[in-house]
C-alpha cells in the first residue's frame, strides 16, 4: 500500500514509524521534517500528506505532530479525508471500522515504540464496517465536504 507520512519534527518515533511501515511492505512518501527541504510546519506537512490521499497518490496517510491534534485538524480540512487521532489500538480499530478513517494522526509525545506497533496492527487489521448505519454516517461526513446545504 502507498502511505504518505508527515511529521513536523524529526523525532525518533517518526523515523520508527517510517521504518515500521516500510518493514511491513508499504511504499512510504515522506513529508515535513522527514524529507529534506520540505516545509516542516504541522499545518503544511499534514495537509500535504492528506492531499496525497484525497488525490489518489496514496491510499492512506499517517500525520504526526507533538500532540497529534494539529496534524489531525489540518488533515481533516482536506476534502475526502477522514483523519482520526489515535492514542491506543482500540481507538485505531474503531476509527477504521466505524469511521472508515483514511488518515491516522499520532502524537509524537505520547506514542512509544510498543504502542506504535499496537496502533498500526489494529489500524491495518480493521476493515470498514459494512453496517448500513455506519456507512450512512460516513457518507454524511463525506457530504460535509460540499459545504452547508
């Protein structure tokens, strides 16, 4: 799978994330502090990774900043993106299952190596729910990209 990854800081957990994704066989496109010469501001690099998803250059993205909040906010401003800030495996599973999240947001401050692996395991193991109510909710969220009705 093609996955875009952004981080506003060149932190060990961000580098571990890239290595872990590549080790799992994913093609990784780096943004922000992970790529020489790229703009490392969280709003800029998170939006760039999210745009890769929205435009089809990547199937998913992982966006990181110190708390993960700013990265998730910026990513969610890109139409077609459903970013979820996940601090544990159960949240990552639910985000993929019930919300059909296509962008994972992580906190550089809170995410340890073991926790990162647990979150990624849950994220990649979960599939979007086929439940009609869940699909209606996701469709409604997607319709919000068109603006007020």
